[in-house]
């Protein structure tokens, strides 16, 4: 009885000490981060230092806690093990799978090159490292392989945290670094798996027979991983079907998902496999569409970054006592630690630069930043150290030395990358290209803004058409603009009731309706849509749009027109604040802007959505050959065909409209036409004579001549690539006055479901536009856009007005060179 009481008291005491340990880590890491973030250090540095301070290096070695340090560390390791499962699941869920698929060749090349370079350097330095770090009688071959794996690994979780702090997650180099690190991590996992099989001596008789047994074990692992992924996808499919008309799933269903993830990872660990890899792969294979993924991310994000992340990185260093480095052979071991760090960084930078610079033609400094980011170390390196200790390749003191190299690499990676990014701040800042200069083969990032459910169909249909012949060419972000009214303010003050699941059950809720429409469209069409929400007043909503465009690095922002079409085909303005918002965004445009005037009653974009998605769904059901989500299904002949025309008068905005038409034209459900309006020769001469009467018109004539030359160059290349190949139909209209222009445009009424026009340009001062501006009701649309959007002129066919983003001038480029 006394023994049971003593055991119970020891367990209670250990639990109390464990609680104190966790609280100390969270408090110390936050205090350190408060000061270190002013020095440019990421949060992971503070968490590593917290683990060193609270661990055996300081607190558990020099205080009264040291008497129970063994029990505390063991219990804390179990807590970190469970936290690691959730953390790796969230990391896998946050990986941009679409980008990874698009850049698999480049990411694989970078990962393999950096691994190969680290292996070569470890082989070159092996005589010195083997003499200083190995145990007596250790196998030289196994030692070299283990050190090579230790140097070549890149920790994707650590890199995600560093890229987030550097604000590079949405940039091209950040996505490429994360993708390369993920593939590097997966390669290290497979290598560790095969390497562990080679080192095991007490393995079963079947698997100890050599290569066939090891391959059988690998095959079993692959089968179990495949079954686990299928189970997860099946579960998510059921939950999405149960909550099809909801934005979020319930807390009980979230708990069920986490229980399934925990159960699968526990089973994999029970049968002898790594649970960290399994949880990461489950997150990687988790379906991104529907309310389940949205809820899981929002529920876990705060707890992961506030609690699990500090415990994960601190727990790595709690168990190691860095005091053994003090006085070790007059600092020679510390010198070896720095040598290993230099070898690791040199291998990553050399391998990355060799591939990105000479094969993919990337800028040198971007290649160096990428290599430094890939030098981040993490938990897999700790596992390699544990293998070395277990199989007597080196002792515990050597493991501490190598652990010190992990700290050095992590401390160096972020400040050096931050320094280069600050040095190249103009290269890494948000500086979008216009569609004219972006090129049709580069990915188009679209930020589609909506005020309510009514605008969702037309916006998403337009985004789907912009994908052209493949989903890989577009990334769509749907930004829901919500006005911060008194009702929402009261709800937010009352424990944010407007964001709870209960409020989504109200059928009149705008948030729920927009989310439902986007989810339904995504499931029917196959287009992956990332939903964002902004809650602010119309006075400051334009700033939220700027921030959203910068965060996702959008090249095109789509705004809805402030007027809506009624059932009698008349356009009415429900709220004038929407027009003021559009004017502000156009005035300080962060990128190319498009204003969509939708006419759902007639032949507008909204009408075509349902038939287009229905044909996509029916084709997907009947076709089993095409299962790639990046390849859009072929639209059958019975599907709706959009007749889309771009009106070209000349100037940068019209070139932007023609460039967007070029992206839309390859879509299977589009017939694209480019109509160019040309002045008569006599009218052109009259225009020049009329303009030259006034000296103030000289600059305008010069600018017009420059734009005319650019128009001819643009149309020549356009005709060669799109018109000659039959992708776009080309036509010309010659007019000599404003009334003739209006007559020509009116003859096109009812023929097209979408008109794409530019906002303005040099042609506005020509006689063929004379008098048209006198009829303008909405100058922000430009004279042609305002004319086509007027219900007095035509009542069918949507209109998209484009305003090109002004690219940096030569003067800004000179300033850029001076700053460098």
C-alpha cells in the first residue's frame, strides 16, 4: 500500500514538474522572441534558445530540478512526440501541392544537386571528421554515409517558419525553397528507412536475408501509406458531403479527423515505422477543397504556432547538455562543429547555384538565398545523430557537437537570407507584371473580389476561362468584401459570434452563401479556389484589397461593378460606396485591375456558368482516362460556348485586354475574337493636323506615336502566335467619327457573352472617339466601357474593363541599380 502511495506521489510530482517545464518553455521563448525579433531573428531561434535554457544545459543541470531531470526529459519527450504528429500534419496541409506539381522537375533537380554536393564534401572531409568524431572501431563507410546524410538534409518545417518570417512564402523563391525542402525531406526519410534496415542486427529472420527482405519491408510501408491516404480522402469526402451547405464542420467532426490521424500514426509507429513521416504525408494528401480542410486549418493554426511549435523546436534541445563543449581539447571540438556547418552550407549553396544558375538561368543572389534557406536543419538530423549513437559510430559528446552545428546552421540561415533579401529588396518586393509582359505560359494569380453571393458565379466563371487549357496556369483567390456594420461589430465584441458555426446555419448569411457558392463551383468545375474574407468599412476597404493583392502577389484584381442588373434588364446602383471603392482601387492600383459588369439576365457570364460546369461534370463522369486535377475536362459539344470579343483601339489598356483574351482563347468552351478599330486614312491625317494646331498637344502626339509603334509590334506578335494558328479570330473595323464607332459597336449587341475593353489610351483624343465622352455616366469605365455597360445602349452581354498596371520606368530601374 505504501509502495502504491509512493508511486502515485512520484507520478503527481513528475506531472507537476512537466507542467512547470512546458510553462517555462512557452514563457521564455516568448520573452526571448520579444527582444530577438528586433534583431531580425525568427521565432525558431527564440524557441531553440528556450530549449537550451530550460533543458539540461542550464536549468536541469544547475538547479534543484536536476535531481528529477531524467524523468522530466523522458515525459517531455513523450509530449513532444505527440505534438510533433500534429505539427507535421499541419505542415503537410500547408504545402502548396499545385505548385509542387508544376515545378516538380525544378524542385527535384535542386534537391538532388544539393544532396550530391553535400555527399561529395563529406567524402572529401571524411579523414579529418572520422579521426575527430568517430568512436573506436566504428565503420568508416557507415560513418561517412551517416555524416553525408546529416549534412545533406533540409528541414522543411524549419524552412517554412523561416520563409514565413521573411515573408517569402508567397514569392516564387519561397515556394521553390519549400518544395525543394519537402522533396529533400522525403528523400532523407526514404534514405533513413533503408539505412536503418542496413544497420539493424536484431531484425526478424525474414527481413534479415538481404535485399529481398528489405524491399519487402519497403513495399509494406508503401502499401500502408497508400491505404492510409485513401482512408483519409474517403473520410474527408464524407465530411464534405455531410456539410455541403456549411462553411465549417463541427468540433466533433474535427475531433474525429484528429483521432483518425493520431490512430494511423500510432499504428505506423507500433509496427516499426516513422510516425512523423506518416503524419506529414497525411497532411500532404489531405483534400484541400470543401469545409473540412478550411476548418482544420483555422482550428489548428493558433494552437500549432502558439503552443506546439515552441514545444517542438525546444524539445529537440532539452535533452542535450552543451556544457560538454566547454574545455574540449582547447576548443578543437567547437572548431570541428564550425567546420561541419561550413561544409553543410557550402554543399547546399554550391549544389543549388550549379542547378539554378546554369540550368534554369536564375539570378545568382536568388540562387544563394535558396541554398542558404535549404541549409536549415531539423528533427531528421536528430534522428541521424541517434542512429550514430545507437550503432556506436560516435559517442554522446560527438552528438552534442553535431547538435551544436544544427544551432549554428539555423542561426546563420535566417540572418544571412534576411540580409540578402534586404539587399535585393526591390527584387523580392511585390512588383507584379502586366498581363502583356507576363506571358501566356506563366501562372496568372487572380484576386477576385465579391460583395455577395450574386457576384460569385460570374467572377468564378471568368477565372475558370482564364485558366485556358490547364489549371496549372492560374491561381484563384476569392476575396469576400464584408462591410463592418454595427451588427457585425456587436457580434465581434460578443465572442465573435458572427464567426461561429451556429451563425452559418442562417440561410440569409452572406458569408455562408458566398462560401457555399464557391465550394459548389469548385467541386463542379475542378478549379481550386482559396477563400479570403475582409471585414472593414468601405472607407478603408481599398487598403485591405491592396494588402490582399500583395500577400498573394496577384497579377490581376477583379472588381464587381457597383450596379446590378434587375429582372427587367435595367442596371441599378444598390450602394454608392461600392463605386467609391472601385475609384480608390483604380486610382492606386497595385496591379492590373479589371471591373466586371455582369448581366445575368441575358447572355452574360453567369448564365454560362451552370451549363459549363454541368458539361465539365458530365464529361468527368463519363471519362476515366483523364484524372489529373490540373487538366480541365473537355467540354462536350452540348456544353455552353462563350462568345468573347476584345475591342482594340490602341494603347496599354487595350493591349492588356487583348492579352487576357489570349489566355482565355485556348479554353474549350470559348470562341475568341479580336476586333480592331482603325481610323480611315483621311481621318488619321485630319487628326494629326487638328492636334498640331496647339503647342500643348505636342507631348500627346509624341506619346501617341510611341503607343502606335508598340501597338503594331504587339499585334504582329499576337497575329503570329494566336491568329495564324486559329486560336483567335481577327477582324478590323474602319470608322471615321464617333457616331460611326457607336454604330459599329451597336451592331455587335447580342452576339457576345463577354466584351473585354481597355479603360483608355491615346485614341481618346482622336476624331473616331469624338462625342462619345460626352455621354459618359461612369468615367472610371472609360468611354467604350461606359458605352457598353449602359443599359440604354445594350442589355445583354457582360463587359470587362481592363486597366493595365504601370510597369517601372527607366528612371526607377536606374534608381534600383544605384541602390544595389
